[in-house]
């Protein structure tokens, strides 16, 4: 089988210490990915960021491709990063990622049949979160209801191109700063895309390192009715 090319597109903003831990996880994620998938990583850094210099240094130290774009509107920043990723890497899929996410390459075993089938959108239904200061941890079951969660969500590039060429629409709404994943899912559903969603069944494929400047901060996420407190040791491999 020909290698499947996946590009991770990740917007960075402040929190350089958390972003550094994210990059260490991404380095392992890429190295531990199976031979049949080629994973590239592109981060989007904003020059008005108070942590700009630190973030540029981090991207350089890990050998990650970086592009520059203003932080707001965030939807516009993401679309700019996706366009750059497609032009640079010509991937088959674009993968969502946040700069506070830690991920496990074992997800590829779950994704493989659906990638082979060229499914248009693939994702997981649940995720874990950890307070980056206290290590308090929660499992968010069915976090985004009928939609996959944002982290590890993959969209077929042909579908992104169809949105642009036929409907003159980018993947993300260009004028919003919150709810990007849900808004983009609604957009995809309107053109007939149905997500392939894998039930994680508590398996820790990803965790978010949340703090008080996260878009969805720890206090908010942990208060959701479906949030279940867990022993942080469950996430030991992700937090290595």
C-alpha cells in the first residue's frame, strides 16, 4: 500500500511551557507512527503573541514547520494554516490538534480500516483532560455529542478542496474564535459528509493539558455533567 500522508495543523498561542510538552508528545507520536503513514506537523504562530520568540525557538528545536498568521479571528488563522499545509505537503488528510494536546500513536490501528476506505472524516468520540498545574484528571465521555472531538480529527483533503471549489467555503468559519470544530462539522454535514466516529471506551488516545488561558479551560470542562474523575496514572504514557 502507498503511504498515506497526514499533516497535523496546530495553532499556537502563548503557554510556551505547555506547548513544549505538546511538542515532546508530537515528536513521539510521529516517531511511533506505523510505516504506512507519513506524518508531518505544521504550527501557526502569531507575531503579536507575547510568547512569540519562545514559540519560534520551540518549533525550530523540534524541526517543525512553522507559518505566521495573526491570532484572531482564529478560524481565519486555521484556514491559513490548512492552505499552507496542503501547498507544502500535499497530504491525503489534515489532522486537528491543539497546542495543549498529548496523543498516542496507537490511534492509527483504529483509524487504518477507515483510512483504507478513504472515509471523508474520521475521529474519536471522547477524550481526557488534565490540569497542567495540579494533575487532576477527567474523562470526557461523548464530549461533542454526535460529533467527533477536535483532537485527532482527520478530514480528507479532497473534501476540503470540494468545499472550496464547489461551495467557495473554507473548512472553518473565518470570522469566529470559538466553537470552530462544531461549526466546521455543521458545514461538512450540510454537503453530505458523515463522520466516522470511533468509540474510545476510556482508552487514552489523547489528553489535553488545560490551564486558565485555554479556550476551554479546565474548570469549565471538568464541570460538564459527562466528565468523570479518573486516576491520572491512567494517562501515564501520554504524560511521559
